[in-house]
């Protein structure tokens, strides 16, 4: 039995010694590292630190330029160790390959609008901040914060007359985000992204020429040079004459993001009154009289309005309630025909006044009529029915009106400050034809009045009196 114990012990000691020797022998064999970039073998190094140190230096150099970005290598670098009795490696070759194969990138947020790439920002926070700035061009921060809250309930809002509220602020386009490694030069700052979104893209449009437009004006309206418009329109040259209705190609900015604001508005609006015209043969044609003054009504209007980039694109009437009915205006319009033939009985052509000069010799010449001044109202009136033969400036007479009474008589009214009738107009007896003045050869405000019968001067005082 003792022999068996001794034999077993010896065997155990022998196995242990062999294992120790094997481990010692294996550890003495050099280890090399096969380096792979995105799964492709680029060479072998004797130490992984050779590669790690190089990568650290490359990243460190880039961080000097892009200090605010969290940089890394864009490729996946892996190592497979191997023990070799006769190690074969080439550190220099691997480093040269890394110099060519490795790129410095940053983990970024990719922004797409309707599936089209817009650009990259450092993180989602920057993207959200830029989009918020675009929205705040159309609503305040307070409004944006309110509608963005998870517990905001648009249906719970009770508007008073004169109030309005924003129900929603959204984007017309689908904006999506994803994570992607990109070179740091592609990263937009928040300011740069906002500028890009505000500027939009240029799209070709067609402009229809309006009256008075020339090539330079069209170009200026679209912030283009004349040459740029010519380049877009090969059939037009610098000397071309543009015609109303002609189509001209231009380019105009088209927004990348459309901000849609939904508002609810409750306001009071006026209701215009109607005007009813009644005809009366008790009044002459051209005469009007207001029988009843019109009054505006009022109504309560409740709208839902949708604006795109500040412009109303949809307006839905939710409720309408009349608060006060309007009162229509009633106007009486004369239909009685003014006779063009005079009665032969003449009325005083002014409103009051006195005669300051009569017919006859005066200051060495013949005065063909009478002068009336000192009136209470400067309105001048037709002395009888008739047709205006002439009305306007007449040299020394100043502003003058001549009325043919179509019965052999004519009357003349001179030195008016203004004329209210025109040649060919039929006037009735007593109708206002102008205003007393001192135009032409005149010594003061007065009416010079003449009366003719079959072409011969008559003394007006034989026909008229106050």
C-alpha cells in the first residue's frame, strides 16, 4: 500500500511540473497583433498600443480644430492576437495604412426633411433648438412653450369676444432624426442651421408681366441681376420690350420648413347697412335726399384660422351670432325732368346781396351788366331753366358760365371762384351753378351778371329783383 501512495505522489508531482513548464514556455513566445479596419486586414504590429497611441494622436490633433465636438475614428479597428516563434510584423506599414484608411468623425444627429437630407448637427438638442427658432418667427416663446406642454388641452379654452389663442404650432413637412458618424466639417452650428432653414432653396418660377414693368424691375423684385434673368430666358435680350401678360422665368426662394400655426379667434365685426334708393317725381333728376340714415349692425364671429409662414391659408367659421341688426339707408332720388326751356321769368341769381354797379358807362367803357356783392352765402344760382352753353375760364371774365334759356334769352355769370356745372348740362331755375369769387379782371368778390335777348344786351334790372 505504501508503494502505491509513493507512486501516486510521484506521478502528481511530475504532471504539475510539466504544466508549469508548458505555461512558462508559452509565455515566452512573442505575441503579435493582426490589425483590421472595418474587417479588412491592413497588417501586423508587435503591440496594440502602437495603434492606440496613433489613434489618440490623430483624434487629439483634430480636437485642436474642433474643440467643442466629441471626436472619434470613423472606422471600426479590431485586433486578433497570435503567438509566433518567429514573429513577423511591420509597425510602420500599419501606421501608414492607418494614415490613409482612418478618418476622424463625430457622432452626429442627421436631419431629414420629407426624406431628403438637410444636414447634420452635433446632437438632437441643437436640432430642436434650431427648429424652435424657426417657429418663434411666427409665435412667441411663451405661446410655443404653452402649446408644447403635454397637458395642453385646446378644447378647454373659453374665449371672450376680442380674444384669440394659438391651438397648435407644427411643421408642414415631416422632419426625422437619426444618429450617424460624419466628418466634423459637415456639422452645422445652431446659427448656421437656422440661416439655412430661413434662406431655403431657389426654385424656378414664372412671372407674368404687369403694366409698366421692365426687365430691371422684374429682376430687382426677385433679388436677381438683369443678367441672371436673361440667362433664364434665352429668347429675351437687354433691348427686348416686355408686353403685359408675357411670361418670364425667374427664381425665387422656397422655404425648406413651413411653420403652420392654428389659431382660434373670437371677435366682433360690423355688418354693413344696405342702401335703398326710392324714386320720386316730386324732385328733379340729379337731386337726392336722405330719408333715413343707415346704421351699421354688429355680429360675433368665431373662427379657426390656419396660417402658413404667417400667411392665412385657411379660415373656417365655427360660429356666427348677430348682436345688432343693421338699419338700411333710404335715399330719395328725383326723376322729374328739368325743362331746358326757360319760363321767361328770371329769379335773383345770388343769395341776398346788393347791387354795387349797374348797366351803362363806367370808367370810360360800357358796363354790360350789373354787379352783385355783399351776400350772406356765395352760392350762385341759375336765373331760369336752360342749357349750359359754356363753363370755364374766359379771360377778363374769370370763371364764367353762360346759360341758353332756349327762348331767345341768355344769361352770363362771371368772376366765379368755382364752377359746378359743365357745357351741355340742363339746369333748372334756382339750381346752384358755382360760387361767387374775384377771378379775372375783378376789384373784389362779386357776381357780374349779364342778360341778353336775341343777342342784344338787356338791362337785368328790368327782369330781376330781390
